[in-house]
C-alpha cells in the first residue's frame, strides 16, 4: 500500500540528491546556503543599512541580493535536472555569484568604489553558467 510517508521520503531523497552521491549533495547545500544568505542579506539591507548608506548603495545591495537568490535557485534546479552532469554550471554559478554579489556587498560596506571593477568578471562567469546549461 502506498503511503504519504513513503512518497515524502522518496521525494526528499530525489530533491536532496542523496541518490546522486556526495558531490551533488554539496552543490545542493551550496544552493541552499546561497538562498538562505541572500534572504538574510536582503533583510539586513532593508533593516540594518537603511539610513546608514546612500539610497544608491541600497539599490546596489538589492541587486547583489537578487542575483545571489536567482543563482541559488539556478544551482538547485541544475542539480535537480542534471544530477552529476550539473558540475560545470553549478561551479560557474557558485563562483560567479561569489564574485558578482560579493564585490557589490563589499562595495556597499566599505565604500570602496574600485571593487566595482571586479563585478563584471562575476557577471561573465554567471553568463557562462547559463550558457553551459545548453550542453546538459
């Protein structure tokens, strides 16, 4: 007899990529951590930075949060869709997000505008990640 508990266990295993081995569960965890920290950073920007930085800096912070969140979902979907074949897109999304969003977060927190020069490198890495999905 089919039970909801059996179904939920099977669904959890598929979504958590436990059946794909350790490497894919690492990507799953990275996607989840990126999603969680994007929400936390967005909340910090809305509540902790408002009134402490220029309005333009809040927009920059929001852009960093959005891109981090979008690409956390991209990592999770790539792993769910391609399993072990998602290594290249996931690596590109992870690296690109760290560079793109990380440079924008640092720019806002430090006020060092030179950090903006690094941001396009992260953007190009994210584009490469999307391009690599064509080959899954």
